[in-house]
C-alpha cells in the first residue's frame, strides 16, 4: 500500500464545491468513472447496496457504463462504498493504515470520501466512500451523484442530468457531517395533488398512496439528504401502516418514521381510530387509547422510529377530556408518563429512544403553564403556519439533553387563508427563521410540511441543504443560493438567468401569495386590494416582465417546465387575472368599453392558467397539480373562486395608454438607510431586501425629501416575525425633529393583526407628526435584536 494517494472530496456542504472538479477531459489527477465498478459488500446494510446501484444508474444517465457489484470486479477504476466492519476492501485499507476513519467513530451520518491508488491487485485507483453508518455511506454516494450533475429531482421533476463529464478530480481531505440530526418531510393536505396522482396515475392498482409511491418518496429523501418522514394522514389517504410493506420499505431505505404533532405513537387517528370519536379521550377511556398505542409499538418497534408524545384530538383538533389549563396540565402529564411506560414495556429504554413533543397551537399554552416533560424528549417548536416561528428555546431549554427542533410550513390548509397551490415562501425567510432557531439550540429535528411535495421542489432543496450545512448555506444570499442551484440543475450557462428568475418570483410573491389574492377573509364583505393604481401598474408590469423573460428561455425541457416555467407563469397569470378583474369591476359601469377590455384580459389569463395546469397534469404527472381553489371543500380557509365576467361582456383590443398619476406616497426601503447594528437581508421584503437588528439599540437613519411642511403620516413596516425572547410585541423608537415617538407592534398568534400580517408579510404602525419641508432625518432605534425592518412610508396629511 506504500505510495498510495488519498484526497477527500468535499461533497457534503456544497455538492459543486471547488474541492471536486468534474470535467469531460481527463487530467493526471482525475478519476474516470465512465466504466467504473461500484463495489459494495453484501454483508453491509441493504441501503448501501441501494445507493451503489443508484450511483451506477446515475453514471449511465451521464453516458457511462458503470456497474454495481458485490466485492468482485476486474475493472481498473472502482468506487468502493461501505461502512467499517462491513466491507472487506475498506477494512483492509483501514487495517493497513491507508485510510484513517477515526473521525467516523460514534459520528451520526458522517462520511469520508477518498481517492486511493492501487488499493487492491489489478485496481489502478478507487474512489472510497465510507460512512459512519448506513445513511452516512448513502449520503456520500448521493453527494457524488449531485456533483456529477444528477439532480435530486431527476425522477420527481424529470430533470435532465447536466453532462459535465465523468472525470472527477479531488483536492484536500474532507470529512462530512450534518448540522441537524433528524431532517424530515411531512406529507400533508395531500387531497389535491399527491393522493389523486398516486391513486389514479402512478399506482392505480393500489388506488392510494401506497408502497410504490412511498418508495419514490424515500428515494427522493435520500437524494436530498433527509432521513425522516411523517407520512400522509388526511382521511382521503390510507394510513401508512395499513400496509405493512410501507414500514418495511422505510427500514430498507434507512428512513426514520415518525408521525405528526397530532398523531402520537406512530398512529394515524383519522384513519386508524375505529371506535366512536368521543372515546378518543384519555380522561374517560384511557385503557382503549393505551391499547391502541401499544398495538402499534408492538408491530413497528423493531424499526427505526421517532416517537411523537402527547395527545390532541382527532384530526388536528384540541385535546379533549379537560377544560381548564390546570386540568389539561394534569391530563397531559398522565399521558406522557403512560406513553413512556408503554415505550419501556414494548420497545426499550425510553431514555435511549428518540422522542419528540410538539407544543403546537393550544399545546404551547399548556407547555408554558408547566408540564413534566422528561429531559431527553426533543421539544419541537412550530411556526405560525406561515413561516414565522412562534417560540425559541430559552437558555434553560437549550440545556436539555433532548435539545430542540422546528416544525415548519411551506404549505398550509387553515386560517386565515390556505396556500396549497404554488410554493412561494422566500428561501431568505426560511434561512432567517431556521438559523435563528438553530442558533438557539434547535438542531435535533427539522421537519417541513410541504403539502404534496410538488411544486415545492426548490423550497425543499433549499430547506434540506440548509439543514445539512447551516454554516455554508446561510452564508449565501437568496439570489446566490438560487443561482448556484440553477447551475447544478440546468447547467452553468443557464445559472444566472434562472437564478434571477427564481429570485424575482420569490420577491414578488412575498408581497402577496397567489393563493392570497383577495384582500378580505372568508365570511367578510368583499373589498378591493387597496393598492393604488400606480402600485397595481408596477406589480402587474413586474409579473409581465417575469413571464416575458421565462418565455425567452424557449425550452421544451420537462424539468425546466416543472421547476421554472409553471410556477413563475402561474403566479404571474394569477396576478394579472386578479387585477384585470378588479379593474373590470371598477370600470365597467362608467366605461363599458374599457371594462370590457379588462374582462377580456381576465378571461384570457384564466384560460392560460387552465391550459398551463393541464399541460402539467398530463402523462406521468396527471392529477398532481390543482389550481387554488381546487374545489368547494374547507371553504372557510380557502380563496374564493374568481368570478369571471360573462364571455358576452369581454372585448378584445389594446388598452388605452395613459399617464398614471403619482400616488403621493414617499416610500423608503429600510436597506437604503444608514444602518448601525443592523444586517441587510437580500431578497426578503419589499424592494431589494430588509434589515435585521443584530443588537439592542441598533439605529437606522433615513432621509425623506418632503415637498412641503405640515402634518405627515409616517408608516413603519416590519416583518411579522416573533420576538426571540418570547415577548408579545416588538417596539421601535422613531426620532425626528428632536422628538422621539415609541412604536409598538403587537404580535399575537391568531389575532386580526396577525391575520393581515401573514397575508401581507408585514406589520404596520402609523403615526401623525408635524414635519418641515425638504430633506429630513428620521431615525429608528430597536431596543432589542431580531426585529426585521422592511420600510417607511410618508403620506401627506394625518393618518386615517
């Protein structure tokens, strides 16, 4: 083994890192994988063999002819995949001192990747991928596939691999490990996408989301370096464990199974609780509920699971059997104690089993009042369903042995309005909120609710990239990350264009999601958007430009259609339809000709949305996408269907060109001010970004140029994030003309301000002040860190 050369490939943090170079031309240092043998040991975990075979398939996708074999091959170039003690070749290298795997000892999902010269007789060189455990080995393999140009969405979004070549050169030694221990997906609200697609198109024999579908989900999770699944649990879907093959497949693929915040002990209450609903009550029927939980633990306890503790009502309703907070505390303590005993009796020592407790909705109030939660249980903090985390671990909670986690939404069915169609949460917001949680000790479990998986591909990739490498991904701005992802997915020649398109898509839709294009809540009287004609013109024009630039790509690539063309065009058309309808209503009675032109446009845009969605829902993906609102279910949480003008009212022709009057509002973006103690967040908020206070007494100075002296309404806008310290409100001190005015932004979890705040993605406080004419200095001081300032508006006259 003397003279061997080892170089490790840094594929953990950034699959396209500078430490791995893939090219069509061979060099003296490169390893040609074209005809490589992918060698694994049959003694190793089944997942290792799965990953090895996937790598061979991926090389074939790129034009090579690699083969996955078990331990015997005459190929001069080989890739060895395995774990110490389970791969004869790797063990020989370790024994000979040619491979140092000391850092893999007791390391969760870690991997080491090395090039070794002449590792065995007849083998010129081998790429060694060794994992600390079965998933560590698999993630090392899938990182290599991604670096070679195979997207994690190669199957789920039909992404054509980027053919960079199969010559791989590596540089310095690198060791990889995840930032977050458990990284999971929650399939939820699957009624309108994943279920109809699986039942009717992908797996009609099962007629449901069954093993065939779940196997594809497991494969996707591995390619995204995720390791946990909370399965679909709506009434329309068959319970995950109704078919024993599902859990067995999860174990085969190394996926840790859990269950949602409302589904303790791996149970699906909606589909599996067969007793009358009133008996799902631990205060009155504890024996029946306990037996129900025990049965699942006995069948599934042999697998790798993440056990959810606690109890709520059936289908995400509040806990039953207690009325007051004190009564709920007593009942929940009893439930937790009994669940721990069940785990001990059926699975093993609960102190060694991963368990989570999710203080979601009303459970957060019970937790805050005080419960006896064992130290080793992971506290999983939820967001408010709209991307803003409600609570962050205190100093005492950060010291818990079970640590903390986050349950985060990229899709939601519920009040004030659902968002189930397109995935428009800005990666910049996800980065800000998840890293704030991480910095406060939430590093044990990150689980994301992404509805039907599609069309959340970009958001899911970002979420799991961040969970794997918090330090590396948080260092990138939203546009930098999206540009990098575009290059990986579609090639370097398209990276800048598609990265810019994605960035603009998230910025525009942050102001108002496509599913929130009504400015009143269900049950309220319908009202206009309130945007001025100039604001409407600027917004519609921005979406028109977005569509024009997407069309300029001129590509028939199915992956580009699914990841770029459909979501961007659909969101643009939804906005153009909405504002055309608003203009039709405003204009028709006083100017039938002009109103008819807007009516015609609204009908055209609606037809284009329908045609675009029908194009998506064809062939392999028939039934996967439903334009919101898709039906008349859950109407108290859903967008009202757009009411199109009758075809007889619609007219064709060009809209008249006229000059828009200025709306008289002086709008200043926070990021344009002179800031001390603030950090600029690119891509989050109106304008080019926003500012986050990094410390107490952070100050930002703005200089509006006022055309006249008098009374002015100053409106300050912040993002509706929750205070890190658990306070119920944010505050700012506004100083101008030598006078300081305190501003308070209430941040209740479900009040009216919250409802409009999450729909607009901003909270606003206005104050009337007397100001002089000309340039003025306005200072905003934050008494404590983490508030995010978005902008300040100046309107002549007193605030309404």
